[in-house]
């Protein structure tokens, strides 16, 4: 009741203020005030905000050539997404989670780089796709904040033990056997926590009716956009490609019994009723890596040794090695990496990703026994020599790590779904939009 009074006061004061401003404005008869379509705790969602997001989703659906759901259904789904996002942002704000401009700009630059563009090209491409750069940054800031919040609320308490990995491998498949990937579609008909029997029965009936329509030929992605309460609803319920260990354990049995294109019966969980469609299946090859045996000499920069001096010293050492001096002896005498210096500069056998990027790139371009030019990293300047290479079937270790990552991802997804439903059910939300 206190919260309701607070909201009423907020809306009343806002309305009075806008009325006063509107009455005093010389353009009063030409302006139309933005309507409130929903109240979310102490915040509001305006019609302009909802319409903008709806238009964005419509463009995305049209680009994917998916059949458009009825406007009222789409509007309801988009509004629900905005409500959940707002609730998460409110929790994040109370927790003091924020994103600095440097972090935001660095993230944007990284995305541009991964798309082989500089920032100007990236901004132009966004504009060509109908998204202003500022809107892109706002969306990215929102995603980063929500991801940080979920990591804080959920990720920190998710643990995966070696025993869980062993158990999966014992029960779901042996390492070395061909792994299979499944492309899945998902629809969730949600049931709130503490729902009555009547509410549960109503959700089950709705899920069964949707399942029958899908089996009769209704398009899955349009149905997901229209009815699903899952976070992937506006993506047509697409869960992407997953191995069995990446699929929520609740769906494992159903997925293995489905053929491509088939739809499961509704599956009950604490979140509601799930409908799964197996879109495609494919195999996955074994994993081989190239290991490199490498050694180096490191010269660190300081008040007395700048970049030019460090580079000069390494070039002098390289010349001595070329003239016949022993690399290991020079490493023991001159390298600032004291750990490897004791072993003649040896880093022993390294796997891809073990070393910093500039070092690894230079190392990868060397033939066996060749010595690099001086290479700069965040640690200083290096002289690098590759001693040997070998290809190794890393399938056992690789798949154990895959299993561990997938179990963790599955646990996070399951916990996130429950956490979001709980957050939504416990919040004060009032929908005012008369089109929903």
C-alpha cells in the first residue's frame, strides 16, 4: 500500500508539472504529451520509448524474413522486455554498477576491430543499418550493466566440480567419441512462483494448444515471438547450436528422441512449460592444437633503459648469437625474466593462448631455430627463438574444458531464468497501455 501511494504521488506530481508547463507554452495546442504506458516500481515507460523499440524489432523481423506476429502480441512482448530490462537496471543502480565511458568506447572499438573496420567505418555502417551511434552505445551500456549484474547476482555462486565433469562424461558420452551439435528452438509459457493450481492448469493448456498448432504447421519463430516468455522470444526462440552438455538437463531426454523438424510435448519446470523444436543436427570434429617449444630473452624498460635502448641491447645479443654465442648462456646473463633465465630462457612447451598476443604472433611466424627481431609486449622487449613444434590431439583436455564451461553455462541459464521470473513477479508493475 505504501508503494502504491508512492507511485500515485509520483504520477500525480508528474502530471501536474506537465500540465503547468503545457498550459504556459505558446505551442500548447500544437503539442501532444507523451503518454505513460507502464509503471515499473518508481519509474515509468513512455509510449515513445515503447514505439521506438517496437519499430526496431519490426525492422529486425522484416530483415530476417520471418512472418510478422499480430501487432498487439508483438507490442506486449516488447513491453515485457523493456519492463524486465528496467527492473534489472534499477537493481544494478542500487548495487552501484555502472559503465565508464572508457570501457564503453573500448568495447565499441573491439567490436569494430572484430568486424575488420575502423571506428569511422563502423559508425557509417551502423548509420546505414538505421542505428545512430549514440543509440548503439546506449544499448551496449545497458547490455554490459545487465551482464555485470547477472554475473554478480548469479555467476559468483555457480560452481562446477571435476566430479560433475566426470559424471557427465560417464553418463552422457565418452571423450573421443564424435560429439553432436543440436540447433534448437525454445518457447516458454511461464508460471509465476507460488502460482495456484488453476493458473498452472491454464498455462499447461496454453502450452498444449501451442504445441498442437506447431505440429500442425504453424511457423515456430513467429509463434515464439508471439507467445514465449523466454528471453530469446524476440529472436524467434532460437537457442543456437549446442552440444548435449550445453543443453539444459531438463531437455536432454526429449532432444535425443526428436528428429530434425519435430516439436516436443510441453516440458514442466519451476519456470513453467517449455516447448522444444529440433531444427538441425550436425557432428563435431576432434580438436588438434600446435604446441611450440620456445625460449626468450627479456629486457625490461625503466628510468635508465628506454624502448630504443632495450631494442639496441637485444639486437646486439642477436648478433652475438648469430656469431656463435650460446642463446641459453646469454639468457642466463642478460634476461630480466628471472624465472626463465635460470633455464636458459626456456618457456618449455606452450599452447595457443598461453602467451600475450604480440609474443605469440611473432613466435608463430618463426621457423624452427630462427630468432626474431626484438618484439615489444607489456612486459618489455623480447628476443624469441622457436626450438620445436608438434601437433597434439588435445581432444581429451579440450572436451573436459568444454564440458566444464557448458555445465557452468547451463547452470547460469537456469538460475538466470528463475532469478528474472522472481524479480518480475515480486516487482510492482502496472500496465496502462490500452492496446495491450
